[in-house]
C-alpha cells in the first residue's frame, strides 16, 4: 500500500514538473504551449519528441525546438517545485478540475496558476473593481460604498493589489467580510507595492493571492498587462472607478470586452483627468454607466435569479418551514426564543427548522442566536 502511494506521489510530482517546465521554455506563451500539447499528445511527449518532430509543428522553428529540448526548463521546474512546497504555494494546471472554470476556456489562459491563501475558484459572483492609483475623495467614497452594497450578494472582489482603487477595493472587502483575491504581476516571493504586504497577509485569511509568474519573478512593467487578462477572465463583471485616458484599467477593460464580459464604469466630471477614461468607456459603449450596485444587480439579473431560486425553494418547504419563513419575512431580526414563542414551537423544533432553512439558503444566523431572511 505504501509503495503504491509512493508511486502515485512520484507520478504526480513528475507530472507537475512537466506542467511547470512547459511555462519555463523561452518564448513559448500560453497559446503556443497549448498548440505544442495538442500536436505532441501529452506533456511528457513535448519534452521527449525529437527535433525533427518538433520542427514540423506550426510556429515551432529550429530555435524553439532547441529551447524545448534543452534541459533547462525541466531543471527550473524542479527548483520551482521546491520553492512552492517550502512556501505553501499551490500550483493549478489549466486542465485540472481546480483551475478556475471562468478562465480555462480562453485560448490565452495561463498554463499554470500559483495561489496562496483560501481560494474558491468558482464562487457564484466574481466582481473585479479597478481604477486609478490616485483616487479622489469621490473615487474612494464610491469604491467603499460599492463594496459595502455588494455584501448582500456575497460577491468575491478581485483586483490587482496596486496603489489606489485596487488596494481600497481589497481593504473594503475585508472590512465588509467579503472574500477578495489579488491578481499579481510578479512572483510570490514579494509583494508589490511593498506597503501592501500587511494587506496581502490579511487577504490570505479570507481570499488569497494569484499569479502565473514563478516565485522569483520581479514586478517588471511588461508583466502587468499579462496579469490584466487573468483579472478580466476570472470575473463576471468589471467595475471601473476613476481612470485616466490611458492606464492598466483600460487594458483590463479591453480584455474584458474581448472575452464578452460585462463592464461598468462610474461617470465623473467632464474636465476631471481621472474621469476621462470612465467617461470615454461609457461614450464609446465599452462600459455601462453605473451609479450604484442596484444598476449592477439589474443588468446582471442577480435579483431575478435570487427570487427564482427562493421561489423554487419555497415550493419545497414543509408546513412548519413555511410558517417560520412567513413569521420573519419582514426581515426584522428575530431571536430563536421569540420565534419559538411566536409559533408555539419547542426550542428543539425551532432550532431544527431554522437549521433546515439555513441549509436551503433562506435564513441566515446572526450573533446572539438571532435570525433573518436572506
């Protein structure tokens, strides 16, 4: 039995070496790597094919063939695995079940993603909040209000952990107890900007950090546009809060438009330099104008979906569950004792019914044994 487990672990590690090695070949990006896989048939075959076989693959010439056959990629992969094991980092291959489903069907999705923290890749609502690195008071206020009002929808907040709106979005998510993921343009050896290290650590408690870059990769300028495609691809919707005429936010929106994602922008004063980008997106129909979460929920049809789910659930309730739901449907807060007295139920019956309704997503418990409708 132990031998079988050892063999399984060795096979898994060997597979992981090939997966990471595929990302270490110079000048082989995500799209070309997938083409290699398609022609070769397996990861192992990519590195065991002859030069003659590799050259026959479209866009793989002599130089790339030599790079693939060079053992450097495999050696680098072995070193990377030691680093991620030591630093409790997880690697996610694009064909794995635990790879984000929203991202994996795009041709340019990363071959491997690295993550740290507590990440649920496929949560129901993933919303990216991005904007200028120098927000005005208006921008800061809008950002916090937006995150606060997303709380009832249990949205997960994505951003790039940069200065300004990105950082504020992550901070506000933590403040209002929402999961938040930072998509990085560098490896997990460091946090950039350095002042966000404490924030990044806090995010790993309820959310986490994600990157396609190896552990020691520096925050080089060319990495951030690549990072932005992940931000766009993982989202259900992108919200822009203040942006200049050019910048990272607009690159993310460009990817989002290409991926057919919903994009929203808060309008600003016409002569404000940090509103030029948002106003232009709205004017050119690259983003919907948004004034509040209500606009977002309406266009995304969240309330319709929520009501339909609740109606479906109401049809499955027994008589006692229906009575309890009607008792608290005015959304006031009720204690378990007041529910018990109001419905003439024993504490055991009340607790059991409330637990059943919690499992069905209709009732939410609050501190102090209080309950409200979701």
